[in-house]
């Protein structure tokens, strides 16, 4: 998986720092590789707020041209949040 992250301040949303979980986000991919119209497909554990945090993070991502994970102009991203 190759992502190009733009400069972004990664400040955790209130309550996210002490939680762990998995968020699945689906986004439309623009012609330039930017992600837009992103929605949370699922988050585990439910109500952990990791889905909302994932939505903030994907705003700074771009997909490489011709990324094979893009299907019908959209991509599904799984983000695992884990305390160090």
C-alpha cells in the first residue's frame, strides 16, 4: 500500500487517544488522486470514535495514479488504531 500524506497536524480527537480499534472508510477518488465524499463503513468497537478520527486523517491522503485498489472510482481503507 502506497499513500502520499500531505502535511497535516495529527492531533487526536478527544477520547480517541485512549482507545483502540478498527475503522473502515470508503472514499471516492478524484482524477488527481484526492479522496472525497468519505464515509465510515464500520468501526470496532462500536462508538469508539475511531471512525470519526479516520475521516479526519483521510482528508490528507492521495492515491497514487493507477492504484489497483481503486474500483469504480472508489477505495475502501482499513485503519487500525493501536496504543504503542
